[in-house]
């Protein structure tokens, strides 16, 4: 908490957000219009002009390399949307409901991911399937472009550019008449102070970056902002979202259509969790929500790890008679080479899959010994033709349903806290002059972490198995929880000026002593002023 005393909101219930939005529809229109950037982000993970052009390029691509160009454009759009949409909503929102309104961006991200699964299912049988899947993302981008043309810049940005009348006009659409003058006074005091230090802060991006790292106040904001963004990725959520059909197959559901349908449920749970965040983030606070979320994440990751390890150890055996039923040329070469040794008796479905082969289940029961075959379309068709199931990613398992349940509970734990709150924290933790720089640094940290986790996931599962990989994520999540407790202050209901003051004075990680080690002063680029 700020030792100077936080400004507590009168009401922080979800109903207050909707009551305010009902009285002032402009606020919700602003949040939803900007939040479509989150929808695009979610659909593609599944920026407007760049995103629209990228979607059209991908849909019309005559060659794979053109798709790559389209993906690069879409990636630029997603990167910009991930940083600018929360900042815009945050700066134009009343402090008492800021968390809930920024959460609309998170809701639209997860809603976009859900829509991506639905649209992919809808177009699976349509001519030009992938072109429709990629091209339809251009429609929301076009809608947002039109909507944003009718919205102004944020009041703080307008005031900082000496457009005082425009800033006041925007505030009058957001606040009641008696609140407008108070907000104008706060803006004036904050921005005049920062303009006085403008020379020390610097105008070029390179200078701002240099001074941001030199300044203790901004550094404390970055400690919190970067910590929560990196933690958001290192709990493994995007591997779950990107590879959820594969993970469901790991759990023993061989059918790709069934796996995709179950993945649709996980995406729906993710969107539901964003609504829960809107309900509670302004009531219980950002930090508390993240701590509860991380506790649930760790708990269910451990359970997922145990389930997958048990499923692997109880995988059905490979039967020598079953394997030769399909002909010597169809039998997995690695298994055929081991049949003369005692090691062949130890082969299971998991051993077969690790040898890059496929497992054809027993006709009588999936849990009886089956055949280890060369993974080819011919063998897959032979297996399915005998009313058997052909497994390529996972093995028949009685634990499969438990894996899906715990996967769902993991997502329900993640989405309300770690799914949305890191973006809220980063939209309000930095001083105005450094808000773009700070948010950009944290967003880069998020996407770099995303890249590391996504690129390493399949390698990890190959060497550690799904169980070992989830256990590794649980360990990293535990470390992340400790860092969140230590580095992240509570910003619930605080005006931006109070957040800045809190960082200047120091805050108490667990209600105990102050964070020590740095003297602080005004938010300038001069360490000697601190």
C-alpha cells in the first residue's frame, strides 16, 4: 500500500462498473472500441490497418512465403494492440472501475481465441478452408478502424500536448460535472511537474530508455510490470492454448475432431475467467487476484503432471501377435528390431510413440495389448478399417478424463488473475512520460517469454514427457509467485498520481517493512535527483 495513504474508491463492485457505464455509455463504447484490438490479438493467437492488410495478404496468398509476409504484418498488429489497447482504456477510465474496464480487453482476447476455434470448426468442410480462417480476421480490424475514428485521444495525452479544452471535453463525457474540475486539477499538477523535468527525461526513444532504467521510480514500476508479464507466460498458458488439441490427444483422445471440440471447451473457460476478472479485480485488488490465481495454477499443474505420469506408466502393452497381424512391412522397425530380445516385452504404447510410430489399439478393448505400426496413412486406414483406434500423440488411458478436467481447472485458475491482471498492472504502474516506454518494455518481455515457452514446449514434452513438462511449469510458477509477492504493489482504485507517489515512497510487499535499497526523488532521468 502507498504509505502516503491510498485513495480508496467509494465502490469497487462489478455493479459499479456497469452502473457507471449505463449512466455514461461513452465509457463502455470507448473500452469496447479499443478492446477490439484484444479481440484481434485473441483471434490471431487465435492495430488495425496493419492487421487488416496482413489478414488479406494471408487469405489471398498464392505461395507459402506470402503467408509468412502476412504473418509478419499480423504479428506487428498484434504486438501494437497488446500494448496500446490496455493503455488507452486505462488512461480514459475512472480509477474506481479502471480494472474492470481494462479487463474488457482481456475478455475480448479470450473471446477472440474462442471465436478462432469456432470459426475453424465451421470452415473445416468449406472450400478454401484455411483462406477463410485467416481472412475473416480482417473484418474486426476494419470495424475497429471505423469506431476509433470517432474517439479522441486519452485526456492525459491531450493535456500533455496543451490541448486543454479537448482534454476537458473528453473528461466531461466520462465524469460527473463535480468530478471534472478535480480531475483537471490532478492532470494539471501531474503534467506540469513532468514538463518541468522534460529535459532530464529526454525526447528520443533511446534517451527515454536509458533514463527509464536509471530512474528508481520507473525501475520499481518495471520490476512489477516485467515480473507479471514474464510470469504470465512462464506458467505455460500459451502452450496449453496453442497445443490444447495435442495435449488432449496426449490424454488419450485419439480423434482429432474430439480433441478440437474439447479444446473449444478450454477456450470457452478462458473467456469465462475474463468475466470473473471483471467481477472481482476492482473489489479484491490486482495483487490478491494474481496470488490466488497463481496458487490455483501451481496446484492444478502438479495434478496434471501426476495424471500424465500415471497415464504413461499404465499405457497398454504392445503385443507381438497384434503387431504382425498387419504384415511385416507395417510393423514399426524399432519394435521389430527388439522382438528377439527381452526388451520387446517391456514395450508399451508410450514406447511405441517415442519411437515415432503409431499405436493401433486392440479390437476387443483399447486397454489390452495393441500393435506398434509404422506411422503412415496406409497403416492408419488399415487400423481404422478394423474398427480400432490409431493413436499418434497419446495412448489409451482411463486417466484421460481427469487430464481434461484438471486442464479446465488450470485455465479457470489462470484466466481471472494471471490472464488479465498483468495487462491492467502495466497500464497503470508507470509515470505518464514513461508509460509508453514502460509498457513497451514489459510487452517485449511478455512476447519474448511467449516465444521461449512456445518454441521449447514440444522439445520438453519429447524429453520430459507431458508430466515432466507440467511439473517444470509448476516449479517456475512457484518462483514467479514469490517474485509477484515481493515486487508487485497493489494499485486498486488509485489515481495514476497516487500510484506514482507510492512507487516514490516505497511499498510493503507483505504488509511488512518497506522495500529498501534505493533513494527516490522526482520522476526524472537524473539519478542524482533521487
